[in-house]
């Protein structure tokens, strides 16, 4: 986020005004105070409306992690021992807490919130048994009838999911967080531009997201509200509490920048479609996708780009989400080709109990190289033209990869090394474009088949010169007598990394016409067969 920097405060922390505020940045905060216990009720751990708690075993005792509304009304609160809570209510229902399960549920909810905005972050400051989310709804709320319509729509769905929540919208995450948790009953959940300072002033200092110990110290000093703290000289506050408290104050009042870390990086190219009635027929998904693909491809065409990866997401009425993704070996923006790649993936998507929103996005794109238009009929195009072959091969790779899996279809790319077994690296086909490099010209004939490990030979008749290939040798229990040989082709290991391998390679042909790729290890003087060359009469043998 870019900011306008003003005069520094006494603590050395700059008092800044985010430019986003001038541009109308709007942040929605979601507070679910009883999230963990609500998830437990939803999972069926307790009967509905029962007096229940979740506990954790620590220091040899069971401590309450979260309590239902009924339990809190009975005087039971998080932090109490379960034994003490049972003395207050003997019929208390208890189940062990599982923060990892709650986190997974929160992340699924965050993914579902992608129907409203691609910029969704998790509130990492939520307390025991609580949960929270931040949604950057800048430029998105009008799709739901404005901010009031968005909050009503969102709150209605959370109630349907049996999640008790409080929502708010403000210019900054800190202001939205404070207003969602501490606003007076009956207040408007929306803070319009420029009203945060006046609205947050009467709120308690806990609304600044400070540590419990810091809030208690402020209260002992008589600083009970945000307005009380804001009236103090900044150097005095910084000297007593450090820069963190002032930063939280500035963030809440919109004077300091604060970013939201999205759970998933938002895509630059995306389209979506809402349905007045839930979509429940699987056969309707291809038709719905066919309406979204041209819209997305037009966005890509406008910027001269093509998609390398596409994600098709569906958001169900029960709060769950599912997605299907495809990849392409070359940048693509042909709706027909992309629809064929999605076809087998759509069969795995279940619309039950009904889809409310569909979203198609391109998280990975690349510059698109368009073909030159031709002034001839398509039927007369030469199918052997290089560009035509490249497109046909890319189309085949895309279909194989998206049907068999990205790691099951691959190719080799060259490496800047000289030992034959290390001159190529196997990579997934979709990643080949990123690793593409020109294959070097071979200074000598290369084998049609390269053995994974060089195979030693037994020399029976050495040549007059030790550096020349042997006249006869035993390999794979068979005697070979050479007719002629070409070489040597010296290859060295990665000497700049301390590797001392050195070999002289020869293209040798025996009396039967079989051609072998021999080499002599210069360190040991031993001979090996490393591969089989193509027959001399075959095209490309050398």
C-alpha cells in the first residue's frame, strides 16, 4: 500500500494517511465469538441448545477452551477448570477441543467468501474459541446492492450455517475490527468515510487489539477509552508503552497503513456468475462454464495475454466450495480448447445441495504470441509447418496432462553440463516452457539409446595405442571385434564444482555393423559402453 508520509510523532513512528482511504478503500470484518462451539454443535458433538463446553488438557487439568451461550449465562467462561464449571452446572456437556479442526473449518469458510471478493484474510488475533475474517470489498459491494445489501446477504448466509457473527465495514481493518466487536447495540455496522475517529473514541481500549496486560495497565492509569488515550502526548505514550500501542491506535483511526494477507493471491483475470435459484443439475455445469470462458478470454485478449492455469470454482448454499483446475503448456485463450480441457474435470464436481455462484479465474498468465493471419483457405495450410506442429503438440500435451495428471506427462530440457547422463533433466510438460532452452549442437554422434549407468567391458585385444579403443572386448557376455571407430570426444565433469570426471568418447562399429558409444575413463584407464548409436545408414545417425 502506498502512503502519504507526514510529520513523525514523538515515538519516531510516522503519522501517515493511507492513500487507499482517499481512493475509498472499504474493509469488512467478521467476528464469530462462539465459532469453535458452533462448529462443535454443527458436527453433532452436542445436542442443540445444550449447556456445553470445549476443553483442553493442560498442566494435568482440563481447562475450558470455549463455552456455549447457555454455559456463559450460567456463569461458565473460558479459562475455568471443567471441575469448577460442573460445580456450577452438574449436567454440563463437555468435549475435547480441536483447534486444527476449527482452523480447517475457518479456512473453508474463507474459501467460500471468495464469492464476494478474491481478497479474504484470516484474523490471526482472535481469542480462545473465536474466529474472524477480513474481506476487502472495495469495488465489490455494489454487486450485492451496496454495503448494506452485502452485509445483509452475508449475515443471512452465516445464520443459515448456524454461525453467530457480527459484521462491520470501515475504511481500515483496525476500525472494522473494533466496530464489529465493541460497537454499541443498535448502531449502524457501517462506518462511512471520515467517521472512524468519532465513532471509535468512546470504545474501550481493548478495541485497539492490544495485549490483555497492556489494556489492564491502561485502565489502572484511568485510560479507559480510545479517546482518553488519543488525547495524551505521543512521546509520553511511546516512552511508557512502546511504539506498538501507538501503531495500533493509528491503524484503528486510519492514520497508519495496514495490509490484509489474502489466504490465496487474487487473480488479475476473473469472471463470475450468480444464480437467482441454486444450480443443482451437474449437466448444467458445462453450459455455465461455456458462458464464462469467452468473457475471460476477452479480458486476456485485451491485454495480449494467454492463460497458463485456470481455476473453475463453485460456491454451494451450504457454505462449502469446490474447484477444478487445468493447465496449459502454451498460453491459451481459445474457449473451445479450454472447454475440452475442463470437460473431464467437471465430472468430479458435485453441485449438491445447490450452487449459488460460479467463478472462473486465471491465476497464471503469460504473453500470448498470436499466429500470423494467412490469405489462403484453411484446407490448404501445410500441416508440417513448424508453428502448426507446435500448436498441435501443445494441444495434445494439454489434453494428456489434464486427463492423466501434471506429473505423469513430462519432457526433457537441456542442462549446461558435459557428462551425458547429466545433460538433460526431466520436467513436467507444463513446466517445460518455463525451463525451455536451446539444445546445443552435438560436436560428435550421439547415442540413440543412453544407458542409465555406463557398463564396463572386458578388454581382450588392446589397441597399439592405449588411448585408442580396444580391437576386441567382451560386453554382456558377447565378444565384439571393432571394424573402425571415430573419436575421441573429450567430456569433463563440473570442474568448477570440484568434480574431476574426465572421459574420451568414441563412436565404434563392430564387424557385425552394430555401433556402440564407448568411452575411456581417463582416471582409471578402463573402458565402458554408455549407449547404442543408430545404424550408419539411418538418417540422423550422426
